[in-house]
C-alpha cells in the first residue's frame, strides 16, 4: 500500500508542479491589456503541454521501474489507471467541492478564495474549458485527460516503448524509403 500511494503521489506532484508554475508565472498574461482572456488561454495551452510532457515522463519511468521490480514481467495494466485516478483525486475532490458549494453561495472572502484555488488548480486546462464553452462536459473532459495521460505514460513504460521510439521508427522508415 505504501508503494501504491508513493507512485500515486507522483501523479499528484507532477500535475501539481505544472499548476504551481502556471500560477507562479500567471502575472505575464494577466498584465496584457488587449485580449487578456485569449492570452491566458494560450498561456494555459503552453503549460498544459509542459505539464503533460512532465507527467508522461514521470509515469513512463514508474511503469519501467515496476517492470524491472517484477523481474521483467509486465505488471497489470490497470495499476497505471489506479495510480492515475488516485493521484489526480485531490483535484477531483477540489472540483466536486467547488461545484457543490460555489454556485449557490454569495461572493464572500471564503468563496472567492475557493474560486481562485479552483481556477489555479485547473489552470493548465483552462484553454480546453474555454474552448468548449464552460459547459459540464468541458470540465469532465478536463478531469479525464490528465489521468488518461498518466495512464498512457505508465502503459508505454511497462511496454518498454515510448513516443520517441515510435517517432524514430517512423523517421527510419522514411529514410529507408528515400534512399
């Protein structure tokens, strides 16, 4: 259980690092006078890409480590899904609390802090939420995509393949075709 929580926390900390950096550097797009919301969406997309790369690499290493620890036997695929869901659960709990409390409460200091924490917590996915029009399915998609990327990274890690090997294999086929 200790190992399970440790590996799940890698998902939490990987996404949390992206959220922290997003929040820390948010002053740049907020200071833009023209098209502030557009700049925040672009900024969000850039940090979403960085967060996904960092999360993918972290979970790929975890999948590779788990394969090594099992004597090169592939672990069960659902372990990666469990790591991803449990690791992202603090952000899911934040989302549930936000939607349960915020819409029906007057704007007070506490609700404003909850709103700011929620916006920062889902900041790297703001572009997606904005693109889909702040609907319920935009928040659902934003909540599913991060655990999916963590799960995908774990699966490719236990398989011993990665995006780089896939791209280099395609490039090699193109080079062979051209020569």
